[in-house]
C-alpha cells in the first residue's frame, strides 16, 4: 500500500514534538497505511537540513510552497508562528493535502474563518483538516470526557481551569515572536489560554455563551536577541476571565506566563450534581474522581491511575502502571488524524473548532477592552 507522505512545516520546539509523533505512531499503533516523513520545511536552508538529518526526514527545503506542492506529500503538518497558518493551510488544502495545524488556528477571527471555509471546500473532495489541541489526547482527559458523557457527574455546575507558566518572569528574558501581536495574535491568552478554552468545551460537550475578562502586560519591553536594543511587548502576559456555558454552568479561566515556580501546569476541576473530577498535568497519568452518590461517611476524591488497557489510547503502550509523558498525546493526535483519513470521517477537533476557540479569544479581548463587561460569543459564520 502506498505510504502517506508527510511534510512538516517548522522545526523549532513544536516542530520537534510533532516530528517525534510521526516517528513513533507506527511503532505504537497498527496503522491503516504506512507513513513516511517525506520533507521538512524551514526558513534557513542550513538549519533545516541539519534538523532533517537529526530528526529523520527524507529531505529538507527552505520553501514551504515546494513542500506543499510535492507529489509525494499527502499530509501537511503546520508548526509555524500563527501569522503564517492561514496562508500555508489554505494552499495545502487547495493542493489536495490533508492538514494538521497547531493552535491557535490563526491570529484573528477573520484568518480562522478563511481557514474554516477552505477546510469545508476541501472536505467535499475527501480532504480533511485538524486543529492541534493536543491535550484532548492525554488519556486521563479523554477518560474525563467519557465520564462526563456517561453522566457520572450529573448536571455540570462549575468548570475551573488554570494554565500556568513562568518563563517570562525575568524581565531580561529576550523578546521573541510570541510577544509580537502581528505574529502571535495574542499572548498567554492565545498561546496557552486557547488550550483550556478548548478543554472546557470538549470535556463538557458544551460551548461558552459569553465571557468577562481582564488582561495585563507586566513587562512592556524586552531586550532583543543579540543585544541590539529593546522590543515592545504587544500581547498580554496574563489573562483571567469568567464565563458561562450554554447549559448555565459557570467557568473560571486563568492563563499566565508569570506563575512563579510553575513551568507547564494545567489544573482543571469539574463539579456536577452527582460527582466531580480533578486533573493536574504535572501528574498526567492520574485523574481524581468524586462520586457524590456514595455515603458521606466514606465519600472522597479517589485517584484513578489511567494506565489500564481499557483506558483511552492505552492499547498501544505499556503494561498497567507504566506511565506516559507529554509527547505521547501528540502520537495519539496523529494516529487519530490517520484514522480519520482512512475512514473518510471528520477529524476532531476540525478547523471549525479552531475557529470557535478563536471567537472566544476575540470575545475575551473585547471584554478586557471594556473593563470586564460581559461579552457574548459571536458565532455568526462567514461562509
């Protein structure tokens, strides 16, 4: 059977993680079709060739257009800064390539709408597109979704989410593209806040109706790389907002790069009428479940070690008790994409989901600009 050729666009941090997933997926899961790491695209020819050699890609190019047009490429995986997502994804879909695109989908709602329209047109030709909200594929969170769907928590009353990092705590940390609104779209809100917005809507099977928000930038200038002056920080350093889901459940969100001592902490809690769930990415093989139907004398949160074969994705890995790590969710992501391609089904989350999260981000920014006024999520689809 002809292998599916993959073009990876970008080879920095996220590109390296995606590269590991493409390397691993066929070793963990039985694939419907073999996969080849065909071409790696970057902006600098020497650095891209070095990365291709180190990461195991067949060839390298400094032109993403060349990678997208290649006859032996069937899937395009986009791991570039957000300002290039729309151009690359639209071109790839028009060329008949399946697309996986890192979050947030774009830097603006308009860009995300353009991508979603392109994905709808491509779907009519059997081409699929997926947004990279990878934390859905952490087995403990996939199990949490299953428990909510099964009604184990009853009616949901509260969703609480915090995504905490501290890599910008030092004001001497150099400026980067992530701090430039034209390239990133938003700061902590878009980069990490988008993850917890998606997780809230995914885990509850519901959508946010509106938000009330505060954004701040603690350090408004940072040294440029190479000591050539200082650059303006044009995005938020931290975002805090509340929200209400369509069901009436209340939500709180916090996304910050100034949480001293926290490197990459996602902390979630869901409270319902029949039970509750709690999760912390720093213990990502564990899910804590409270069954409110038990007698109060013995009720309490209990720890579920999510390593059993019947738990989501675990059939591809190790015996019970042997935990997984950060990179495994990315392997699960590409496995789900390959399965969708083989079965002709829509991958989840698709570009429509990415667009929906982009609309939530826009509403958060609009609320913050109006001193925290409650802003409804505008879901009028521009087709």
